[in-house]
C-alpha cells in the first residue's frame, strides 16, 4: 500500500540520513519515478523533506522530525531486531512487511537506546546466506499472491482451494480446511485437513490459491507445536525404517543425532567409543548419514549397509590409489 511505503520512506531517511532517489527506489522495491512522486506527496503533506542537488545530492529530512516509543528497553528492542532477522517472515511472504516494522521500531526509540541498538545489531549476524563451508541454504520461491491467499485463509478461518503439485504426481486443484502455518529450516508448510484427514502442504509446491467464502471446518483452538510434532513423527516413521548397530567416536555424536529417528540404546565401550543402536527412515538415508561421519563411525549391522559403505570406500580408494 502507498501509505505504508510513504512511512517506510520517511523512516529510511530518519535512520540513514541523506539518500539518493536510486537508493530509495532499491530499498522500497519501486521505480525512481515512484520515489519522486512519493517525495512530492510527503512535501505536500507537510513532511520536511528537502533535496540536495549535485553529484553527492539526495533527499533528507530536516533534523528533529521523528516519533518516540517510550518504555521499550535496550534488550527488548534488540530482541525484536534479532527476531526480525529470522527467515520465517520470508517463508510466509512477509519479508517486506517485517523490514518496514523493524524500521519503525528502531526509529521510535529514544536517541540513546536507538544508537546502542543500531551498534549492537551490527555485531550480531543471524542466519547468514552461507555457512562456514560456503553452503547456501535452500531458498524456496513462493508467489506473493499465493502467500497472501494462504495467510488470509488461515487467519480468517476460511476454506482454501489450492493448485498443488505433490512430489509424486502432477499439479491438481483441491479444497482444504487450513489450520496453521509452520516454518522449518527456512521452508514454509501449511497444516490443513482435507475431507477430515490430516494434510501437510509445502508452500513452494502451491501453484495457485483461492480463498473461499465457506468457513473452514477446524477446531477453534489449536496447539500448533504439538500438531507439528505429531505430523513430523508420522512422516519420519512413514518410510521403510532400518535399525543400525554401530560404534561411534563421541566427537560425532551430535552430528549423528541430527539425522537419526530414534536412539534405541547407547553405552560406552572400553576403547572410548559409543556402542549405539539407532533407527533411520530407510537404508538410503542410513548410508548417506553414516558416510558423512567418515572414520568416526563403524557400522556393525546390518551387513548389507556395512557392505554398501565398504564398496563406496573402495571405489574412492581406487580413484586415488
């Protein structure tokens, strides 16, 4: 909405000082012409925006034009800024709204706390684009129109019609009763029911969405964390599970636990390793996870998995022999 954009423009100038029309256009994701029209509208409304010509020119506000938010402490403001760095808003199509909200929070702080918060947030990096191994997280693109329709149906309690492309079939339209939205690992999911049966839809696979007039058939209260846990457990248990007996260097324990479904038993051995019985979703998952641990793990059973890991290691050895 234009009103939100005008507020964001003022707050950008308040926080960062003089900015060129091109910079404002980039930050607000609009054209330079739109920025110039917005500047004219702000001036007409009495907002003290002035322009400086020349190579280093731009737009700025006269000093003293601001609002204050009282009662918000440094740690409270910092917590909001850190929370605002999370990827959940991006997964639900709220990235631009979140950026605007963060500008408002920072601008509304009194001078001292605002300067302190700006300095502190500059020393905290949350969810960078790459990790220490230069791996980029999987980024899922969801059309804005789809995000808006799904959010509206969830929050208004309305039925939803979606064009969904399941992993094992072509896209097809279906009518569902939305329950809630979940973000996990920077991926967004829609929890719903369809004809009374539980369903979980990945937002990136929704090609189109239409909000219907009928109210959704769903309970008035929902424990979303519990519901997500239940569905996650059912999903992980849905494959051809495999139980593995292994010996593990304790240094690899955390990495192993991040991939297994269940730890049935665990006890130390005289040589300092851990003898563990764990369960994976299927044999392919087990082979991949244990290969990542390299020499830190020795698979004892099942023999088929032990053989597969040996053959993989032998193939690598032949290349470098």
